[in-house]
């Protein structure tokens, strides 16, 4: 049954006036549709976070629907250090948890450039339980926070493989579940087993435009070395033949063999011999694995660094020391070997008290097994961190035993030497001629004075015996020869008494 109003509407449409109005409405609607189609595609709003639940497999030990969650932060770079905070309600947690607290974020590709960094955290599910959705809130700020972000958003959680095989020594990688939270500086008491960090105190230093190639099973060592050499070649214009530093070439250089599941434990010596035979102007030094400060120094000096963590090799593309003595690093590698799409840069923290890393399925509760530093030889000058100022009270490095592959050192804080820079919040990639502050001072009577045009070629290992730098002499001395070319202008030592 039609109402009177319906009859009036029909009559108007049937009348001449009604037909005109209908035609006008149709034209307006078509115009609106056309305008909508002509609108430019909106640019993705940044920063934003997406999530994955990881299916982790290490050397055939598979953990489908693991407790490891992955948060991928997409952001526009800044000339300042940023801090990432993430609150998550997921799995069986029952209430929001401040999963990532004040973790430093470095703009490796520079300011005003879109880029990505990956973090890992506990999804709070039972092993094998699917987490399809979660609620979250996040902040990306220039200062640390004292309270967790409020829940504001809901997100679908995808699944992806995190599949890595051992890269050296033929020893399987051990799976470790996540801690209760992933924590930086906090005014609150940290939750149990939390990663405790702080605001950035020294550095930060980054590697811009660092390559990250896809690799196959057990190929993390030659892959990492190839990435590093290609980066050095491009940054310093070394003129290296590209065919000499491919993934396949680095398999030969490092002694990689499929039947051995990667390389041997002393692959860096083989690679060093390969570089010399092919006249590649890059030095190689394997550093004491307990000397975590040397990673920061090398990155700030414009050298590349590969480190071994739990039978997996990664390249370090960002480094900073935190106010509490811990370190935070950006690791670039392929997290899904043998497949496309697994190349990532993830952030993890070195806990100096425990002598272990925190922050990802490949590094959790594991110590450093090797540190390999590569620097350009000849005329190129590595890029130091800005405003490098040595500490006024450096301590000599005590003798340390060979690092165990299963037991972390009792305290990494006892092995640190002078750190490379004063606190700064600005990353840099611009080469300068400012020398990197020292970590070792030779005991001979000559002290080199840095110059802007070094002529000597860096060697692979420092010489001399480590001695503390006088506390009343803040003047920097040249770096070890492994990190920068050694100038040739000696300065007479003071007379002995």
C-alpha cells in the first residue's frame, strides 16, 4: 500500500519538472563518480606498523605459529634519533602490555626518506596457537616516554616464514622463545626477562644504501661479505671488479661448502687471502668477540662489520651506545633463506651485564661468536662519527678468554675500552677527515699526529700493547690501523723520569 507521500514523489518524477530534476541528479552523480576516479591515489600515511606471526625454522627445527611476533615500522627518516614504543593486546595476555619501550630508531637512509625497521616481540600465545588479530597503540617520538601508548588501533596479523640454516661450523641454530617484553628506557619497573635499554648516549652511526641480497640455505656468511664489499666499493669508489665480490665469488673466498653446511670457523682468514690475491683494497681484521665497543667504533669509522650470533652471520648497518652501558644495533640479513622477500633490517640490543643479545628469534639470549671488520685500504678515509671525543678515563682491555659458543661472558662491561664518540642525536654518512678516537695506545715512544691526507695503508691488526690513555689528556690519538689509515708524522714522546 502506497502512502500519499509516495504518490506525490511518483507524480513529480512523471511530470516534466520531475524528469528534469531526475536528469540533473543523474548528471551530478556521474560527475561525482568521475571526480572520484580522477583523484590521485593517496600516499600511505606514515608512520605505520604492520604485524606478522612468525613460522620459525632453524636447521629443520620448525615452530609453526610461534610466539614470536614481528612489528614492521614504516616511517619517514629524521635527522634526530627517534624512539619507538608499542603497546599490544594479543593472545592470552588479557590486558595491554608495553611490548617495546623506548627502543632507538635510526634513519639509516637519511632524513625525509621513507624506510623500514623491524622489531620482534612476544604475541602472548601458546606455541602453535594462531594469533589472527591484535589491538595496539604506538608512538614514534624524539624523546623517551614514561607511560605506555594507549590502545587505539586493531590490526590483522599475517603469517610469514623466518627460516635460517647455520652459516658456519656446521652447528645447528638453537630456537629460543621470546621474552615477556622488549624494553628500552622506562620510568617503570621492567617486566620479567625484559630487554632493558636507555636513551642513546654515543653515536648513532649508520650505513646508508647498504645492499641486502637474497641468499640460499647456509649462505649467510658469503652473503654478508658480498653485501659489505659491494657497499665499500660503492661508498669509496674502490674500483673493485663486481665479478670478484658476488655471492658465488664469496663462497669461494670464504671456503663455503654445501656439504659442510656453510663455512668453517676461520673463514675470515681465507677471505683475507682471497682479497690479497685479487688485489682488492680492503683490509680484514677479526676482533675479540667480547669487545662490543669495537662494533660501534668500526661503523662510526665508515668500515663494515659482520658478526656471528648463534651460528648465523649478519651485517651491522646501525650502531649506538645507550645510557645504561648497553648497545643497540641494526642487523641487515636475509631472514627467509632460499625464498623471496625475507631480506630485513631488524633492531636488537646487547645486554652488557648478561653478555647476550635480546630482540629477535635469531639473536635471543645468544652471545657474539665473531666480529669481522673490513676497511678500505689506501687513500679512502673512513667516515667517523660526528664530534668524536674520547672518554677522559678510558680503561685498558683486560685479557679475555676465547669466547664460548654456549656460555656468555660473565660481564661484557669489564672488557670495554674507550668509546668512540660523545653523545649526539644526529646520524651521518658524510665522509670527513676527522680521525676516530682510539681504543688502544701503543707503548712505543712515538705518537702519531693525524693529518687530513693520510698516505699509509691500514694493516689488518693493531700492534703494540694496550695501555690506558692519561685521564688529563683528552686529545684524541689515531685509531688502530684496522679502522683507519695510519699517518706517518711521529711526535716525540715526553722524556722519562
